[in-house]
C-alpha cells in the first residue's frame, strides 16, 4: 500500500482514515454514495466498472474485493476494507445463481438509538449500508474505511 491519508467527515465530529496507493482527498458525507471515488482525475466506479468477487468478514474486519470488467482499467483490482466492524444486518439470498455481484449503493447514514437518529455510536463509529443489485444487503458500524487500489 501507499500512504495513509485523513478523510474528514462533513460534521467534523470524527476523522476516518482512508489508505490507498495514490494520494487523493475525498469527504465521507452523510448519505453520499461511496461507490464512485475520484483518484487523481481517475473515476473508480464500483457499480459500472467492477464486479464484487469476494465479501469476507473476519476478526471484525469486512473486506470487499472487486475486479474490473473493463480491459483497459487503470486499477484492475479494488478492495474496500472496513475496520473495527460491528455487523448489524446481513441479508443473502442463496437462490441467486450469479457468481459475481454488482454493488448498488454504499453510504454512511444515521441509525436509530432509542427514539433518536444518531450519526456516531458511543465508540465514535459510523454506520454504513451496503446494497447489491441482486438483493444482498449488509449494515454495519465501522471506525475506519480503507480503499486499496492495485
């Protein structure tokens, strides 16, 4: 991997770390879809240009591996790694035959605690929702998001 850079949430209440092979600057805005990221003028579009090949949850880390469906892609493999994950929802339909999955949406959002919508957990973690076109869904808390470009 290259170097580590700081990504500030719009609310300025929390700072997340984003690590990638190239230096870039993005903000993790509330409800902003994170499936398109611009890295030094190059758009990494996880919905239109990549298929999700692996979704792995191990020791509180959620790793998603994507492979480009374009022959001339600058980054043939992209990985998203969420650290210190607390899994809250996992919905998978094992009747679906497709091997590869297309990511539909990934965003940071508020969550319901009691009767109040909260942006960060008591531990300072953000709440993320990941949805696939095929109907899969994952909801989880995480305090760090790493984007790894290969």
